[in-house]
C-alpha cells in the first residue's frame, strides 16, 4: 500500500494554492504598494503644503501714513521695500521694477487709517492680502487702544489661552495624559481599516467560491476532500493573504513615513525655529510693533503646545494593546464574516445573484460603520458598549473604542463572545455551503435554505 | 462478493425521495452501466458512492467492508458537472488535483508526465486552461481522474460534450482501464456505448431501480422472438412455415433471401432453429435481440404506466 497524504496535508495543499494564486496576482502587488503610498501621502501632503513656498516675493510698501511701514518685516515669504514719493511716480517705478506687488496705504483724516490697496500685475494671492491685513490689524489695534488711553501691554497681559488636558486614570491609580482628538483619529482609522478589510477579504472568499462553482471544478475537488476542508482551506488561505498584506503595509508604511519624516521633518523644524526669530528682530521698534511681536510669540507657543499635545496623545496610546487587539478582532471578525460570505457564494451561480443574500450578512457591519459618530463621541455609552459586545459588530466598534481606553474585562468578554459566535457561523456557513455548491441553476428561497441547514451530511 | 455494493439505499430530500431502496452490486474488473432518464436519481447515487453526500438509509460496501472516508483515494470520479480553474496553468492544476487525491508530489509529477506524453499533450503543461479548447480540457480532465491509478472509476456522463474523436478515445481508454483490472461505473445516456462497454447495468427510474443484471441476460429476457435467416431464393414462404411463425420482412440479396421471422409461441431458440432447419438449408441464423435503447424506452414506459 502506497503512503497517502493525510486529510490535514490535503487541507494544507488547498491553503497553499489559495494563498499562492493571490499573492502572485498583480492586483495584490499593486495594493501592497499603493496602500502605504496612500497613507504616506496623507502624512506628507500637509507637511509639503505647509513648507511649500513660491520663493521670496518682493513687495513695495508705499505707506503715506508712516504708521505701518516699520511693522512689515521681511521674512521667508516676502521681502519688503519701503518706497516714497508721488503715487503716480511710485506706480511707474513699480511697473518697471518687476516686483510682485505694491501695497499702498493712503493717508486719511481718521486717526487710524484702515485701508490699503494692493497693486499687482497679476491677481495677487490670498497670502499677501492676508499678511497685509494681519500686520495692519495688529498695529491699528494697538493705536486705537492707545488713543483710548490704554497701554497695549494690558491687552497682551489679559489675553488668555485655556489649556485642557485630558488625563486617563488607570485602575492602579497611575495617570496618563491623553488626547481625545488623537484617540478619535486613531479609533476612526482602526475601525475603518477593520471594516474595509472584512468586506474586502470576505468578498474574496465569496468570489472564490462562486468561481469554483461556475468553473464546475468544485465537484471534482469535493470527491477528494470534504466540502468543509475546501471551505476552511479557502478561508485560511485568504486569511493568510490578508495578514501578509497588513504586515507588508505596516512595514512599508513605517519605511516610507520614516523616510518622509527624515526629509520633511528637517524642513518643518527649520521653519519652526525661523519664525520666532523673525518676530524677535522686530521687538523694540516701538510699542505697536512690540505688541504684535509678543502676540506672534504667543501664537507660536500655542502651536507648539498643540503639537506637544498631539505628541503626548500619540504617546499615551498603548500600541501593543492596539495592535494585538487589531490582530485578534480582525481574525475573529474575518472567520465570522468569511464563513457567511462562503455560504452566500455557495448559494448562487454568479456574482450578480448575491445581492439578495449579501445584504443580511453585511447589515451588521454597515450598522457598526454608521454608528461611528456616536461611538467616537460616547465611547463609554451604553450603545457603544453593546455594539462592542455583539459579535457581528464588535470587531469594528471595539477598535473604535479602544484608543479611549476599554476595561480589560470588556475586551476579554467581547473576544470570547466573538470567537464563540464564530463556531456558530462557521457551522452555519459549512452546512449551507456543502449543499449549495452542488446545486446549479436556481437561487434558493429562504425556506429552502432552512431545509439545507437541517439536512444530514 | 462484489467489489462495490450499495444495499437498500434511501435518500430523501424534503418533499421528495431521490433514491428509494436502490441496491446495486459491481463485480470486480467489470464495467457497470448506471442508466436512467434525467432526474431519475443517478447523480445522487453516484454522489453517495463518492461520499459527497450520505444516504439516509442503506449500506455501502467496498471490497467487502463498509465504505470509509479514506477510500476516496482509491476512487477516480469524473462528474457530470466538470471543469477546471480557468486561470491556472494546466500542469500546476493537474498536480494540485492529483495531490488532493493523496499522491505525493514526486509521484504525481512522474505519473502526470507519463499521461501527458501518452496523450501527446506534454507541450500544454505551462499553458493556462483558458487557452485550451473544450476537447483539450476534457483530455486534461480525464487524466486527473485516472492519474492516481484508482481501482474504482466512476464516470458520470463521460461522453456528453465530447466530440466523436474524443468520445472514441474515451471509450478505448475505459476499455484499457478495464483490461488492466480497474472496476468502472458508467452513467450514460448513450445506449450504443452501453452495449459496447458494459457488462452489467442498473436502470433507475423515478428513484427506483426497475431493471438490473448482465447486459446479455437482460437483452435475452427482453427477446421478442425475432430471428434473421438467410436462405436460397424463395426457400421460405408463409405457407411453408409452421403455425406461429410469421415472415416480417424478406429482402432478396442475389441468389439469397434475408428474412426476418417472428415466432409467436414460447418456443426456445434451439426449437426455432430445429423447425427451420427441417424446412430448408439455412446459410445464416441469428436471433435479433432488442437494443439497449429499445429496452430502456420499454422499461421506463412500463414502469411509468404502472405507477
């Protein structure tokens, strides 16, 4: 008697085929490369835009009042050239100079003139307009205060910035500075990624089952292996593909973002150092300029504070828990949904016929997805807790709640419920699948489906 | 002892019974024909034999002992609904299916190469299935059915969809497998092939076996007492024939007459021959047995009117 392969090694052969045909596909390679590129782009584009300059622009300041000209300080974006003379000759000279814009602040009879005209050969950008407004506004504010008899310093001293820090108190009494914006962002991202992955890879299992039915190869295979072996071989094979994809995404994303921050981060830092330096040059050139410099510095400090808070928030997240929770909730959710998707694939002859059966399967996922607004606002609300316990919605909702901190018992209970429920769905999926794959040409009614479930194998 | 035996198989689906107390026995080294109209229950029986579905009642014996799940490795099954992965390469796919039958990779590879050479298709190894014509795909399907050298082969409608050349090739291969000692179960509508290939048959109609046994005995039992004889011209006329003997047709072939005679009493064949020999010189004598096609139609019609 020849030695034959065991049932287990046959399942392994199925898993290997399902895995290899997918990772060899061009679409897998494209997705693997595109994914991190998209994430890196999301990360890099704001930085790129923030650091992007069109080169320095030459701006002429024709200040008839003499009150503002000193407050225009050349910097990274604009270089200011004070000009004087008759308006017409100034304009003539401006046209010949080829400079970018001419800012004309006309003298008025008011104590504090508040109008300016920008002349430019092309429509000037928003940035120069905004810059003129900002510089003039600060000077005018100080002048008006002075006119009413207040010291501009008083205004600066009463400007108050409220800082709200969120602190997470753990059961053992230790504290952690959190950041609810960061938690919201992370929760949203984790929930969305699980949602899309369940749809994507569950759908792959379904399409693969339909393909075997339409190819008419399924009966050849199940004369060699049990239908359940084929179904699980497929689910495990596609599952391994999904984990491979995620692992590659994580690695490539890390590599890319590290690369991006090495290049971009330097620029960012330079900019942050430059700005306060420029404003400090202006100090000591009169009370008005002084006040604006102080305000600038305060704003800068504010930005730095926000940055620090985000960093604190990011640091406060327990990534080890996040990643392992993602792993376990994704696997559980994937087994649950892919076995149901496999059953749907077994019921029909073509993908067009799936609509009727797919909706009941995906409805809980869609509900989980639509509850995102509520869950992120009330991560500890009763509704959120319930959704994060019910196995059909828990993978998505628990991942949304996680960055806000979830008690250990809830996480363990939710996982137990999820994995317990997968026993039911895999059984249900298998009994429907093994009957459905042998039936061609008609879609079953719900009543027939119930009969399939009761058939003996 | 039968090589494969199904005893009193019952399979019910809600609302109808697919198989009602069906028994078949397949002797070792023979070709067994499973016949019946569409929807009679043939495919259900074949799926039960392949352990794709289980019977509600009844027993399955393989080589004398109850059929076990691991026995499928010794079965080769070509289903009626058959196909291959379109996007997969021919060789890779054949290897995959052979290994699912339990073959080790090296052995499967060697056997497949041998079959590919035998069928003259070794150049297809790296082609994708979708590049092959339907006839070419059928050759590949046949190879993956037999590559693991099974002792029992089950072909469900093997000739459907085959062009005549490939159908003939199939017939020859089936006979060769039989010569090499394999036992074969054949489900088919093609009654000519039943007469050519099958030793025994079972006819299933409306979930029940209505006829079974060896092909020659069944044909004898359906005898209509029709005989063909060749004699000299005008040697046989209605007047000369004894009572109960009738001439159905007579064709002149040169100096000979070929006559078809029906006998309307229960005389056995030697008796008929004796009677005719006494009348004149016989150059040929043979009984015209009904074809399987006629028996099939007759039996099904009878069983339908009985119910």
